[in-house]
C-alpha cells in the first residue's frame, strides 16, 4: 500500500506509526510502575492495542520502525512530577486528540478501528484518573 501513498501522507503515517510504537513503551512502563490491578489491566490493554495499531500502520507505510525509549523516560519523569491521576488526565487528552487526528484517514484499512481505540483509551485513562482521585 505504501506505493499508493503521496509522500506527505506516507511521512504522516510514519509519524503515526512511531507514535503508536512509542505508546506501547509508555503503557508498558506505566504497567511496571504501579501495583494497582485496575491500572495494570488498563495499561496492558492499551499497550496491546497500540502494538496492533503500529502493525496496521506498518502495513500501510511498509516501514519497519523501532520504539523510542525516550518516550518511556519522559513518562517516568512526568509521573514523578504530576502524580498518576494528573498524568492519566493528560494521557486521556492525548488519546482523544488521536481520535481526531485519524478522522481524515478512515478510508485506509484498519484506521477506523484505531480511531475507536483512541477514544476507548481516552475513556479508560479518564476513568482511572477519576477513580484514583476518589
């Protein structure tokens, strides 16, 4: 499919792909940093979805990318600075933004499902932030 993409669209999809790969590391890191069973379940599900998204995008771009460990390092620092609830609120907003980001590309295979997962992740992280706050 990569051969059917314009240069600009391919570059954008490669950025999306990198973001999804980095998202896997972010959620895996958060999983490792908590003992809360509900958070672990949410992070595990989100990491799995992000990995599937990266695979969908790889099928579109034809590119083989590696996750950037800097994303995981930044999430550790953000957790220390903000605390879990505030961090999850920010992650939720980012996931909702991803929903809007994918909207113009729904004709590509798998992108509509990815878009729905972004909303699901936003909802999950917002619910966990609310739960933690009490």
